[in-house]
């Protein structure tokens, strides 16, 4: 339905992608609402237009599209600016559209491109903040749009069969290389110089390359979340603290400091329903990508029993996983060994058999690619492959420990033995007797 033939340049690519997306947003009710409602639009039919001309201060301005949602007396309107391929959003152009939105009383400006911000809710282009006082600025990456389309069609569902087919055609189009809806495929020009500086031990906190790579790494983890969420049918998000979300620059500073001190980039992925955060570490000095997850040990049973509980859950996992057991009230690292050895001898994870085990760490290590792009021996593919593989082989199989509920004892367990002599039966009051029984016993005495 949406052909990829005849795309001969960036302008045609952007026009066709804009037209296809906006048309499907208005045709497939569930998809249009899924994209617009988080931005503040009311729950109603979505109407879309392309290349609507405006005139502001004697200038003719033509945004790529316009979205309007009307419900009762309320109208929500947003302008749309689209970029495909490697084209990036331009601040001057966006500020012109913000002026148009303010002049006509529109609610928002939505940008769509292949740029993926490092933080959720962050915009990849810096604009004059004074222009955002009355108009909201939102950004969708093409990966995010594609993920939302797949999630709506395959997992949430579309009520009308014809609309479901139309949404499937949009997915087919966006997945085609000629559509311009590219995936995350470049760590940036600073990647190779930074990797060499880390290996030589010459990277400094003030190096621009370090902060650029730190931002690209966080963007890569966001892309990994979108990619994994598309396959799982649920919202997968970066594991960020409230402080990091409120202060993105503070996280960049922390990442750069870790690069200087340890040569590592770290992050996490939060997946609903799992035992814990999937942590990711890119060790540039060692050339390894590490993924690990922590989970609490059972609260009952001997130490070896608790270890066997974990081993049973990892029966199909590769023996190269590293297991680490943390003792109760212990500090620092715990006893660790490869899963293949622990299966034969669970006691190798016990430093002190008298101490209880409070938790475990399961870690997988894989070679880190060196190239900045995608393909064989690339850093991006090594990180994405490690995250997906570790989730599939380990995290999705783990379940938290749950205590066994207490069972009701049979009534015969409370009956007094028949062979006890009467003289040995005590008539003295007991703390286990009720008040009525205690009073009667006292009167008998």
C-alpha cells in the first residue's frame, strides 16, 4: 500500500514518510490515540494534514504536517516537523515553527527524526527556552514510532481488521531501508579517539569526546529499550534515578568521571515483571561488555539449599555465566564461580557455611566490538546482542523466591494422648487458656 519505489532524494523520502505516518494515525484510531494522548491530546478521532502553509511576520512557513484532535469544546493542535535518514533537526527551523504555533494558539510542535535523546523526555535539539512558554516541544524517534506501531498491532490489538492491515503496511514500510527510518547505527566521530585515549590512560574529565560518547551510550541504551520493548510488547525503560532524570548533565559528568577512573560506561534497563534491573557495563579497557542482574536469596533453608534453588532456575543457561553469592551482613564482593562448576559443587559459593546467603549476582561477559558503526565487530551490535541475549537466556527465566504458606494442622494433632494417666493431667491455669477457663479453674482451686 505504501511503496518504497520512486524515492530519489531526501525531500521525497521525508514527504512520503510524513504522509504515510499521518494518514495511518488518522485511519487507525488506536494507533493515533496511542501516540497523541501522552502528549496531552483528548481521546477522540485524530485528523491530520500535510504541508499546511502559514504566514508569520511576512514570512511563509510550511511545516511538514499538522495534527488536530477535537473533543467537545476542546481542540488540541500540533505542528509536525520530520527528518529521515541522517538529516538532523535544525534549531532555527524549529524556532520558526514555535513562533507559528504561538501565533495561532496551537498546543505543541512534534519533531520526528532518527535522533534518539540520551534521556526520556529530552529533546535532541537545543532551542530558545523562551519560545517554550506557551508551546510544548515533543520528539519521537522513528524507532519509537515503529515500536509503538508494532506494540499496538501485535500486543494491544486493533479492533477493526482493515485498520489492523493498514497499520501492518506502515510497519512494513518503516522497516524498509529506503524509508529513511533508520535504527541507531553510529557512536559518533568521537568514539575511536576516546577508545584510544582510554586504552592509553590519557582521557581527561574536560575532554569533549568523553561527554559526547557518554551521551551516545545512553542513547544506545534507550534504543536497546525500544528494540526489546517492541519484541516483548511492554514498555522497557532506562534505569535512571530521579536525580539523573532531573539533572541529565549530572549523569554525563558521572559517566565521564567513571570513564577517566575505570574506563567504563554503565547503565541499566528496567523491564516490568522481572526480578531486577538488567545492568550493562561497557569496559573499554578490558574490551568486554558485561550484563548482570541481582536477586534476593530465599529467606529459609540451608545455604546450599538456597544455591540449588538458583541453579534449578538456570538449568538451560550457559555454563559460562558467573555466579556470585553475598553473605548476610557481609561487605564487599562475595564468593564467585562459573555456573558450570557450581552445578557440580554448590559449596564453592560458600565462604563461611555458618553465614546465611542474602542474595546472588548473575553476570555474563562478551567481547566488545571496536567499530563505531554497525555490523561485524561493532560496539553497537555487541551491546545490543549482549542485552537481548542475557535477557532471553537468563533474566526471563528467573522468578523471585516466595515463602511457602502455612498449612492448617489436622484436629487430631491437638487431641490429648489416650494413654496419659488422669493423675498427670494438670488443672492449673495456663497463659494459653481463655479468661473464662482461667476463672473457672481458679474457683476450683
